[in-house]
C-alpha cells in the first residue's frame, strides 16, 4: 500500500470540510459554555474533530471501493470535484487494499465513539449508529433511492455538528440543531452540484441522483432554492436569537453564492461549470467557517 495511493483515495483536500464541521460544533458548545455556564472540554473538541476527519476519509474510501466494484470508476469522466479519486484505476491501490483502508478507518472511529459514549452519555449511540450506516450504505444503497443528497447533508452536516456539540454537554438542544442546519443545506448542495458531470456514468450503474431523477434544469432550481435557504435560515435564527448576531458574518459569502446559482444553470458548458463547482466549494467552506467565527465572537462578546 503506497502513501500516494492513501493520500489520493482519502482525498485530503476534501477533509477540510470535516475539520470545519468539528470546529463549528465545538464553537457552538463553547459559545453556550460562555453564555450559560455549560461544560466545554478542549481535549474533547480535538478528539471529536479528529474522529470526524477519519469518518469523512472512510466515506471517500468506501465510495471508491464500491464504485470500482460496480465498474463506475472505469466509465466516469473524472473532474477535480466528481468521479472519485481514481486511485484504483490508476493502480495506486488495489481494490482489496482500498477495502482494508476503509475498515482501518472504522477501527479508529469506533473506539473514539465508545469513549465519548462513556464520557458524555449513551444518547450518543443512536447518532453514531446512524453515522456508521450512512458511511457503509451510501454508495451501494442510498445513491439508488431517488433522492440521495439528504444523506451527505445529514451525515456530513447535521450529525457532525450535533455530535461535536454533544460530547461537551451530554445533550442535544434545539440551538445545536438550528446551528447545524446551514451545514445540512451546504453539504447537500456540495454533493448535488458535483453530481451534474456524472449523470451519464451514474445512469449506467442505476444511481438515482437528483440531476437524473429531476433533470439537470430542475435539479439546478432545487440547488438554488437550497442554497438561498441557507442564508434565510441564518437570518431567521439570528432574529429569533437562536444564533448570536455575529453569525450574520456568514452572509459575507452571499455574493459568491449568487454567482454559483447563476452558474448552476450552465451545466452544459464544461469549463464554465468547473469554475462554478470551485466557487461552490468556497461557499460551502467559507460560510461554515464564518458561522463558527460568529459563534466564537458570540462567546467572547455575549449580549
């Protein structure tokens, strides 16, 4: 097993998302700790974020494994954001090595989950079980269900933020759920837009992504509505005092998001669409990072 193959299949640049999600969940818990005197453990924040990064790596690895098993890896036209890592077709890893690497990630994740269950409470177990099922079933089952985009929105949006919050407090709160919803919309849309270039290849293995089920134009409309909902949700949450006023920093990405919405309808212009996909990644990461910064500022300057 070569290091280059490992780095390729885990898709290291994509793990920045998990890092930001861990920071966001910790920022929400820290903000509440400052405002209401609830507990916060810096060591737990680091361990939970590490676990999220490994879990995200596992998702990428199993996606490549199942894509190779189905033959999709050899049919898709790869882009920097879609079509898998290409580690197996390029001979950087064998399919068996990829499977064992994914299992190795699970071996790391499970003890971390058991520790937090012991430290924070058994209520974490349903979240961990659901997360594990999403990791394992996403490619072989969920992608064939007709609306699979909810799964990454849940598994790489809501659950990480809620879990990263729970390990500090031992509770799930409405405030934590509300804080996680922008991540749901953004990660949902990250996968949705990245599916557009893969439509023809995905059809050959009976995937039922929204661009296939609805058609590309309707899927672009759906994408646009979900992206705008991200910002409306943040404004609503601040107005209802579920989020600190500093969360409005996340609106700084709105002009870039408008560019992405316009570009989402240019799905037949390959070079233009690659630029749009790049901007979408920037929106996804920057919006959540700014939201985390808003919570941190809310803890420093409560009121």
